[in-house]
């Protein structure tokens, strides 16, 4: 899906913007799309380079542990610390592959970032984003961010596309498998998925 492309592209992290969710999303959009344009030659010759971009630009801004624990859901208390760490690692790699595949579909997309300001006491924020692509209907998204109560740093933990929460979708997909097969089996399954090569997603799907 083309909205996955934007999810990947908006997760780069300029440290200076981490204390303002709106500024963060605005700046990371520019940084990421600039890098995609500048590195198209290397990406064309080696699609795996997209995973490098994702690891360098996305993961520092994603609250992977929070999202992973939400996916585990009610099974969390039944897991050991070692099992949780293994799942967080596998889920992190799974996100890298998902976003790298989406980035492979990059062509001529641009984004308009909604304006706003988070209050000092706000713990979560929603940043609206409109994706524009030539000769395609515009796509409206909402990015969900949460603030770390200790550091004041904002990070992305979810995205809403056409009324569908990406985090909720992953919860539905993976939490059931965890209940059926156990967290170790699901972690292994995610690791297997990450070993597959980058597969470009067609835009507009």
C-alpha cells in the first residue's frame, strides 16, 4: 500500500525536533524524501539498501518496545524477560522489512503535514498528513505519537489510514498467533520473514 511508504518515510528522527511532535513529523518528511531521491541509484542497484535507510532513519523515532508490548497484549505477563526481548528484536526487524518494502515503491509522492502544537501536559498527539501523488487520489493519514514521561521525547507508535490502525491490525494478526502458538514460535516466524529480500509494493494498492 502506498500509505505504508509514507509511514516509513515519516519515521526519520532529527533529535532537535523530538520535543515537538508536529515539528518532528514535518522535518522528518523532508529529510526522508530527500534521501530517497538522492540515493535512488544505490537503491536501484541494491534494494537491500532500503533496510539500511530504515534502520538509520526510522527506528530511532519509533517506540518499538511500546508497540511490541501492545501487540503481545494480555499474554505479556505470561512471558519471561528473555522472551520479551527476543520478540521486541524480532518485531523491530519485522518493521524494518515492512517499511523497506514500502519505500521500494517510492516515485513522486509528496506530503502535506498538519499544523498544531502539543500542550505541556499532553501525553499523546495526533499529526494529520495528506499524501499527494500525480494522477492519484489524495491519501489522508493520522500519525499517533506518545511522549516519554521521563525524557519528554516524542515517538511514533501508530498510524491511522482510512480509519484503520496499523498497530491494531498487527495486534489482531500477531496476538492471536501468540495465544495459539506461543511467543517463541511467533518470534521465530517473524525472524524467518525478515530473511526474505525486499519486495517493492506497487503504489495505489
